[in-house]
């Protein structure tokens, strides 16, 4: 992930340093703190993480044949992987059907695009997928989703003339269940106009109460930065977030905000978006992701 390059550099510097181990650890910790903070990772999260790395670095002995500095890199790697949910890939197969996924996130994050990508992903696994257009605020959202559904072979429900997203969502989920959908994905609005976040969050609560989603998925733009922590937290308070999709991982954004969103919600990143096309979408792999961070 571009921007977290400093983390890689910190590791490179560590491996070249000489002097007393404790001083090396101290400088290394300062380096990675700086790298993570400049990559927009929430400050508290950075301090918690580096505290654990420091403690393990000073307390634990490396296995035979491994230098203490190499060990320190391994500890950093492990602690970062843990933060992203550990070694296992996230479970993306729904535990039962029909399964209702409600998407939330701010306008422009890539929510509607991600609904199309998810629909395609689950279609390719053999599920019957239906999507519901419950974003009644953004002009064009209805048509965009209708076309995406058509393209990926998903059933579609929408009411182009209605301004009542709660009723659309309720009727859409009922209707698509009747039509035999295994997985139903509800697209929602990301904006209510300037300064109307309260109204947006209330709408999310109302939609969630109406459709009782099995999973609420937060869509977050990799470029969101420091704001991700608060944003994710507020959505989480309105409708408990079950999973996260990080979009625009193909861009030059620092992306550290994703880590903050994980910390704010306790939810796992399940997928990443890597481009505008419906195929540019992957299951999130923590170890691979961290390997890329550390180089
Ligand atoms: P919404 O307002 O959250 O529903 O956002 P949209 O789905 O309309 O997406 C906003 C813009 O982001 C569109 O131009 C999308 O093509 C673009 N977009 C979405 N996901 C990705 C991604 O993973 N990578 C890139 N480069 N662009 C994306």
C-alpha cells in the first residue's frame, strides 16, 4: 500500500542499525510510530500496537539462529496481522440463506459499485443474488444499480419514484426473498445533505430495524484517512458493523484509515476494491496485506 512505505523503510533501517539492543528498539519504535501516524492510522491504535511490540521485543527471546533484530521484524509482522484479524482469511460464505447484507458508508466511498462487485462475487459462487436500491438521495443511484444488477446477473428491486428508503428496503427484501434470492444486498444512501449526518444515521437505524440484516457491511474509501476512525465509530453506534470493505486500494491513498476503522468497530475487513470494474475485487488476506506493508 503506497504511503505506508515508511514502515518498510523503518524495518530496513532497523536491520542496518548497530549499538545496544534497547536503544535500537527505542529508535525503531519511534520510527514505526511516525510511519503509522503519517499513514493516518489512529494515534491511540499506534501507541497500543507499538507498546505491545516493545514489550515483546524486550521480554521475549528469539528462537535459536534468529537475531534479535530479525525477531523484532517478526513480532511487528505478527502484531499487525493480529490487528487485521489474524492468520485466517475472513469467512465470506454466508452461514445460512436467505442472507441479508446491508451496506453503509458515506457517499462516494464506492458503495453502489461494491454492491455490484459483491453480487458478482456471490453469483460466481453459485448463489442467487438480489440487490435493493434504497439510496433515494443520490441522483442516478437507482439507475446505476439497476444496470450493475443486469450486468452481473442479479435480481433487482427498486422504486424510482419513491422517497421512502425504509419502505423500499422492507419491500425489496420481502420481494427478493419470495423470488428465491439466497443473498440480498441492500444499497443505502451515503448523504442527506450538508450537516445532516444525524439524519443519515437515523435512516440507517430505521432501515436496519425494517430489514433486520444478517450483516451490516461498512464501505470505506482507502483515501479517507484519519476521519475513518470517527466515521466508522458513528456508523457502528447506529448499526453494529459486522464487516468492512476497503475500496480504492488501487489508488495512491495511504490507506491506514482502514486499520483505524477496524479498531473503531472490532469488525474484520472482508474484501478490498482494487479498481472501478466489477471484477476488481478480492477477499482480504491479512498476511499478504501486512507482507506488502512491510515489504
Ligand atoms: P457511492 O456514492 O458510495 O455509492 O459510490 P459509487 O459506487 O458511485 O463510487 C464512487 C466512485 O468511486 C465511482 O467513480 C466508482 O467507479 C469509484 N470506485 C468505487 N470503487 C472503486 C475502487 O475500488 N477503485 C477505484 N479506483 N475506484 C472505485
